[in-house]
């Protein structure tokens, strides 16, 4: 591994994230919920306000990268940018701000990078692994062993997508929750048909904001503590309890749950539908929560010889 300073930027459907590393050591991690995918399902286009929010955060990230003397950067955009008609203007704006051309990351590549990040430092003998990456617009399922992903499937279900399509009440009506869970159930049937190796995993790892948030709420973190979240064992029973609590509260009450970021409170129930739907369909007792994910995989790709 080289000792140069590198940065990874992930412009997702729900959040925009930055990781700066030197020789594999974190210098900076930042996450801001910018909701770039707002309304994309309905219009097929980016919302101008969402673009403005995201670009403003990227300006801040550019200042952070310049402050650390970043020598190489990899910028990716995932589900939201894959789904829109007017992405070129947005991508040009990103390149102007960051000085690097963003990649539209295909779902399979997104999954492989998330797998690399999530399994880094784990004993390969504990595999095969299944990594589940729940995003705002899509969820990636990645199986592999020996540190290498051998199968990837990306499906169009995520916290923002399910919320905008199905969860309109405050709190969501029981039939809305049932409809959202039915969508997850349908996607899971596709997952088992197209990627049957998910059944063979000896260990399941969950990454990204929905899963880390459910873990934080279960622990009751008044202040987010990455070290307490990383490799926390989230049981299915605990995930179901958090889901029941958050899904039956009005937004004004939900935001007061310790561990739940205010900006994520309006889509966390949709994310919970994805999480518990997966756990139910695969009959999993729980999963291992990882704070290392796609960003870490991106950064590692820049340090590779």
C-alpha cells in the first residue's frame, strides 16, 4: 500500500459522503444527507434544490480535501444518477467543483466495492460472506469468500424509493407498511432466484445508513459513536423492535429517538422495511453491522499498486 493521501466521494440517493485516507488511515470521514434522489422516481429528473444542496456540500468537501493535500480522488454517484435523464449537467457541476470526473457506478461495481470495504480486516475463514448494502434508491447483495466477491445483484429498493412510493401517512398507515413490505418480499424472491448463493453465507454483514442507524437506535446512542457501531451484532429481534417503534410514531416524535439523525427520520421507516423484509425472507437471526463499506473500497482502489 502506498502512503499517498487519497479521497473517496460517494454521491448517493440520500447522502453525500467523503473519506480521506493516508496509508489506509482515516484522516476525515463526513456524511451529509442531501437527498439528491428526491422526486427522481416521479419525474425522472433531478430536483434543482436537491442538486444545489449536494453541490454546496461538495464545495465544502473540496476545501477539506485541499486542506489534507489529497493526491488522488475517486468520485462516484450511484442509484439516483443511474435513474435520471438530466445527469450530464449535474456531473459537469460535480467535476467543476471537485476537479475530478465522477463515475456513474453500476450496481455490480458498487456491490464489489462495498464488499471489499465491509470484509476488510475480517477473517476470510469465516466466509462465505453476504454483504447487504441498503441505500436510498437501491440495495446491493454481494456474496464472496477469501476476500473476493463472487456474485453481485443490485435491486431497486431503498429507503427513499420505498418512502416516496408507498409511505405517505404520518405515521404510515398499516396498509402502506404492508405494501412496502410486499415490495421487498417480491424483490427478495428475485434475489434468491438470481443469486441463490445468498443462502450459503455463513456470515451476513450490513452496511450503510439505514443499518447503522437502526443499530444506533437499538443501542440508544445520544452521540453517534462509530466505534460502538462497527461490528455491532444487530439481532433480527432488535431490528423488528426498532421498526415497530419508528413506524408507529409521528415524525415529530420519531426525531427524538436517540441514535436517529433528524435528517434521516423521514425515510428511516422505508429503510427499516427493507431491512426487516430481508431478515424475514432469508430467515436470518441478525447481521454484523459494518462502518466500513463502499467508501473504504473506493479508497483502497486508489492505494492499490
